[in-house]
C-alpha cells in the first residue's frame, strides 16, 4: 500500500483527500498521540556550543520607561534621578535614564532562549560594565554572545560548563551599553561517565568542603554615619589598623511574589522555565518556580542603595548565586565597604567599592558580588 493510499489519495488532479479523522479531544486518544509525537525542543545543550561561536540573539528589546519603572519599583530601587526629571537634570541627565539593573537584566534575558533555556545552575557573572553616558528610554537593544570557554564536569555527568561574553549594544549607533561574562551549567544531550570521586572541573561540593575551619570574623564591625562618600571614608579610617571591618545590614526586605518571580523575567524575554513553568519545576529541587537571579540581585542592591547617595554605577564583579529563591522567600541585604577613593569621573562624587550579600529569611546567603559605584559627596 502506498503512503498516499493510506488517507492521502491523489485523484489525478493533484489534489489530495483529507487525512484520516482523529478525535484528539478524546483523552485516551490524545494521551496516546502525545506518546508518539516528537517534541520540538527549545534551547541548546552543552554539545551545541563551541569555543569561539558567536550568537546573535533575536528579537532584541526596546528599553521603555514602563519596563524600567516596573523593574525599579518591584525591586525597591527608588533613586529619584531615575524617576523625576528635576532630579535627573541635577545629575546632568536630559531625562530620567534607564537604570543599570534593568539594563543588565534585559541584556541577559534576551540571551536565555539561545544560551540557557535548557536549564542548569547559573554559576556566576563578572566584569559587568556600563558606559559613562546615560541610556534613555526608546533605545533599541541588540545583544550578541561569544562562547569563551566550555568544560566537562566529571562530578555532574548530565551537565557541562559554558561561559559566554555577552554585549548589549545600541542597535542604531553600535555603542556598547552593557557587557559581562557569565558561566552556567548546561544539560548535556549525552551524559558522560562520572569518575566516582566527586571531583570535577566545576569543583562544586568538593571545594566547599575543602576547609572545615570556621573563618575568623573581625572583633568589631564599623557602620558609616551616613550614605555620602565622606561617611564611607571616615568609617574605613576608623577601622584602619584595628581588628575591624566596615559592614552593616539593611533593614528592608522584599518577599517574592508572582510579579517578581514570573512577571519581571518574562518582561525581559527571559524564557527559562525555572521562572514560569510550575508543571516542569514541580519535580525540581526547589519544588516550584524560582526567582530570576537578576531580580534577587537588584532587590538586594535596592536595599543597599537606600542607605547611600548613589551617583553612578560603574560595574560589578565576582557575582555568584548560592541557592534558589522561591515565591514566599524574603530577600534581605548585607554590605561590606572595601575601599573608597577620590577618583570619580565627577567632582560631585567619589568611588566606593562594596561587597554585597543577599540573604533569605533563614539568614542563608543567596547572592554575593562586588560592586563599584560613584557616591555623592556632601555639598561644599
């Protein structure tokens, strides 16, 4: 019997008969159909990446006031220069610009479909940088990523490790607006054999257990008296030469809800199932959908910025995500001041380097990273 005669007969005119009727609304029939059809998969596996590959991410994204203000309001970033025209102009902006946190999240969100939609742990990101000139609403963001490293993991045979260098550019001018390097564990299409010793190229649990000695904390913690550049300088001078560190926690917390967990990442075109597919995530270690790492990070930074006079964000390094944050978890923040130097690009500010830690209601660290920002000086 020919293929055509099994329901697609040709009467000689070139026309074909309708295919054999199937009642796909019958539950049993539909269940059997699902077992037989091919699933058109999304995303890429570890084997699909090769060092040096460059991926141009579609469709891009137009940065909008609505997207910017939604991100900022939900992560408690209330710097008036990003909300009010008068405050923006006082800082030298033409209008309230796009916030670097939203810019970073949008740049990464666009890449997810091509790079990490298959899942896997977000291991970290570093060398996050922005231009000195502001980015305004209406800018069309184009994003591309280059594979800079890939490695197998003998301790996690179902995964490999991939690092990408990502650049978000102005589609009109080609100017780089945001750039960074990030590293993810990516599922393998074909798992490799584990070596059985629990030590792979990722270093994971083995590295964490390498030193059981409890770290020594300084005898005292010094908190700055305010949020101006001079306050951070004074606090560092007070701690200098003593067994002390400049560190403090922030009072505010933000409990994660459907908006922060699902709506914000989807608005940046982040298609990772971890943030919106309850069905798939029911069997995951978290037992449900989890917060986009950039929401966790931005929330913690929003708490920190509420206790300082931020002038301009310079960049971030050594960012790591330590455990998942889910609906109902509350994100708090802790800050350590590492250095303060009077070398900012504006006479109105000085440069401060911070270490930030986001933690949950059980005091477990969920994010950490270093941040360099220009902090406003007191009016002279």
